[in-house]
């Protein structure tokens, strides 16, 4: 994903990353706008548009006393946010998030997963189930799948330890020489089943945002993930459009 073209969007993205990575803490006051605009090398008007965008997204709040990072923002990292963060910082976790792994095993996958990885009958994959939280709030339930032979290069794939888990994708790329070149996210709203409701501390049938992502290179799928988020959280994306060539 390329950087947004508009200056205010680039500034909003930089501030957003600092919040998600924990450089700017919850409740922290941002420097005065004139000083922040000078630091970013932009006009006050451009900074104002960037801050307006972040306020709409729920990352900051503005009062008479100044602009502050929102306490427990009602936003969740998207799949792209998490993948970009692990490439950038070595961890998929947002600032203040914790992670618990409840399963890490070699299994015979469902047919649709076997087809994604182009497996033969009887082949296995690594399946990991984990959930994230922030304070008393559950922020997501995830199941991620990997080719079985990755476990030989990265033994942590079969461990439930929370120490190395946030950076597994980076470890996989370093150990195998494979590099994520492409990704795709698919999302839909639906009701939580019993397993999902239990992990997300919801009632069965509560609305959730469910999705799946695929990461691949020219050799095939590196990671396939399925995830769901509680209804309280918002996921946002930024994107740009390539400029169409001039008509002859």
C-alpha cells in the first residue's frame, strides 16, 4: 500500500502510527498545533485537516486544554496495520495490547484451507489460535495458518509462548527467505458463534466484524488468517488510486 498523496493524509498516517506503536501514549497531550505543524513541515491549515481526520477516526480528542491521544480508542488495527507493524517494529500488537495463544499445532486442514495452500490429500498445516486484549477489553480473536514445513525453520510456530508470538511473520521471512509481496483482506458482518462469543466476552449472537486475509509471494501463500472483532471497535483503511494515463 503506497503512502497517501495529500499532505494532510501523510501527516495523519505518521501520527496514527505513533499512536498505534505506543510512541504517543493514551491520554498524552500533543504539542501545540503551531509547534507540531513546524515539526511536520506543513501549514497550520494542513495540520488541522490531519487532526480532524484523526478525531473522526477516534484516535484523538480536542478540548479547550489542547489535543490529546484518546483513552482506549474505539479503533482496532486492520490486517494491513498489523502486517505493516510487524515489518516495521517486529510485533503485530498495537500499543498496550496483550496476546494469548490458545492453540499451536500441526493439523489436517479444512478443504478450503488445503486448496489455498495447494496441498495434497493428507498434507498438514500449522494452525495457531490466539486472541488479543487491552486492559479488560478483548480486541480480537484470530486463527492463522502456515505451510507445515515452516515449523522446521521456525519452531516457535508450534509454541504457545507469548514471548515470540507477536513477531512470527518477521521470523518466518527471515528464516525461509520468503517475502510477503501481496495481500488481500475480505470482511463481513455477522453474528458471533459460541466459540467467538466466549473469547470476545460477548453474548452468543452478538454482532461482530469477521474477516480473512491472505499473504503471498510468487511461491504461494505464506500466511492465511481468519479473525473477528467485537462490534464496539472500528477498523479503518487508507488507500490511493493510481493516476490513469492520458487518453491518446
